[in-house]
C-alpha cells in the first residue's frame, strides 16, 4: 500500500504545486475584487456538481463493485458493468449541460444573490459560468476511468490528470491580454484543461486495456443495485454540495472579496488534504474492498489503521501551524501584485478557522471507507446529513449572530467535519466494524510531539530573531 500511496501522493503534490502557481497568478492578476469573486463562483459551479456525479458518487457506489468483480477474476462482467454505468452517466450529463446553459442566469441568482445588485458583476458571472460548466461533462469521464484504473492497481494516472487543469489555466492566465479580461482567460483555461484531462486519461486507460463504450442505457438487476447505492450516495453528496453553496450565498452577501478570501484560504487548507488525506482516501477504499471480497478482514483493518495514523501525523501539525501564523502564510503566498495585505489578512483569518477541522477532514474519507467497502452507503449519508444541518446552523450563528463575518463560514465548516467524523467513528465502533489497533495507538505520541513542535516553532523563531 505504501507504493500506491507514494504514487498518488507524489502526483497529488505536483498537482498542488502547480495549483499554487495557478492561484498565485490569479491573485497577482485579478486581486480580490469583482473579477476574482465572479470567476470563483463560475469555477466552483461545475466542481460542486462534480461532487454529485464525480468522485463523491463514483468512488463509493461504482468502485467497490467494479473492484470486487476484478478481484474475483470476472473481467468481462466488470467491463460490461462499467460500460452500462458510463452510458447512464452520459445521458444524464448531456441533459444537465443543456439545462444549465439555458438557465444559467437563474442558477447564478440562487447561487450568488448578492451579485444581483451589480448588473455588470452578475452578467460577468453568468458568462463565465457558461464557459466553465462543460468542464463537468469532461471530468466525469475522467473520474470513472480513474476509478477503474485504481481498481486494477494503477493509481498514478488518476492522481496525475488534475495537473493538466492547472497547467492549462496557467497558460491562459499568462496570455490573459488576449482575452476580454483575466477572468475570461481563467475560465477558458478551465475548459481547455478539461479537454486535456480527458485525452490523457483515455490514453492511460487504453494502455491498461480499459475503455468505456457508449451503449443504449438498459435497466438490469446490476444497474438497479447500483442506483440504489448511487441514490443514497447522491443524497450525501448533494448535502456536501449544499454546504459550499450556502458558503457562496453567505459570502456574496458580505463585503466584496469575501468569496475570494474563502477560496484562497481553502486552497492552503487543502494542501495537506490533497497530498495525503485525499491520497489515502483514494488508495484505501479499493484496498479494503478487495480484502473484504476475499474474506480477509484482518488485512482490511490493518490497512485502515495505518492510513488513519498517517493522516493524523501529516495533518495535525499543519492545522496547528495554520492557527499559529495564518496571516504570515497568506502574505507570503498571495500578497503580490493586485492582491494586497488587507486581502491577505482577511484570508488568513479564514485559514485559521478552516484549520480547526483539518484533521477531521482528512480522517473522514478513511472512516467512511469502513462502510463503503462493505457496500453500505446509507450510514455515511445519515452522518453527513446530520453534520450538514449543524454545519449550516453554526454558519448563521457565527456570521450573523456573532458578527464574525467570512471567518465564521470557515469555522462552521471545520466544526461540521468533526461532528461528521464523530458520528461515523461511534457508529463503526458500535457495530464492530471499526477497530483501532496498536499501530494507530502507538502513532498518537509522535503525532502530538510533531504537532506541538509545529505550533511552537514560530514563537521560537521570533525569540531567536530577537537575539
């Protein structure tokens, strides 16, 4: 599993590095005003729907079934199952794309009601969203092929293809003078990146003998079982999407630049999640599903405990560092060009609030794998729905009740992650599905020492500088 983790983590790190270059260019050129707020909303729209139709549903509902067929040597049945799911997926995506392009003004009215007061900003957001939304159709194909590659122990391609989006956006941002403005340059970079990702993952799948063929969608017992699981996961994924939508709505009602501050703070917060947390979540689900399909519960539990220990070791130190010196981090990374110190200070406050939930965010995918690997999609959905309700309620309390502004949105997200993790952990333990072994317990002391050192390091540095 370590080799797989290093492969996924290495390419994910490359994706994060190129993503930071992309975001630094965006901050430098667009700053934290109308252009950046409009583009961030347009960029997040296809990504929010991707959580419903992409990794958020394909991995839990499709991957365990596909991986189990492969683990039992039923490759022809696995290929037929993949083609059937792909056909249904494409039929839904084509209809969704047509509706979104026609009704985009109404969608933006719901998504960012605060923009309605500025006709120019509203029209810009609608126009940008029409450019970026087709990215969804392109990326869901890449997501399914990535899941199939992961199921046959080929993890590198699925971790590598996100880099192409960053490179494409970097290229268009560098050439932004050729577009109406920098926001349009970034939006067209998103669409071009989706095309590049699709071409790459089709090539990677072909190398391994994997392909997706469009068929007339047919209703079979296997498809029925998939859609039962898919429906449960979609409810959970939709609830996950609802939270960022609420964030966008609230931020659009706050001063200009609030949506931008959320975006850049989240990008920093996502660094440890992307490099390790998401990598672990990507690797652990097919590994657990394959072990359980063979009846090897001990190997499945051992893999999960190692993943949980690594997740804590490499996220808790980051979380305490983000809380200790958030403003310094944001100034160092983004306070250049049009992105000034005021914008960095606001984003720093948001980063500290996000960091409260960082360890829980990393552990969530590992805990959820306990249930997904056993084809139980309902339990994570119930936990997510409860956590979502508390999450949204806390945001209103923090933003409007306590007057915390945009940092209150991030704090609600962080606390919601802990509630979700707590529900999954308690449920898994009560059912005898989640067992913490000696590997995890022995990791707690090194984790605590590493986190303490990271939290205290800035203070030690200031003392040393005075000397």
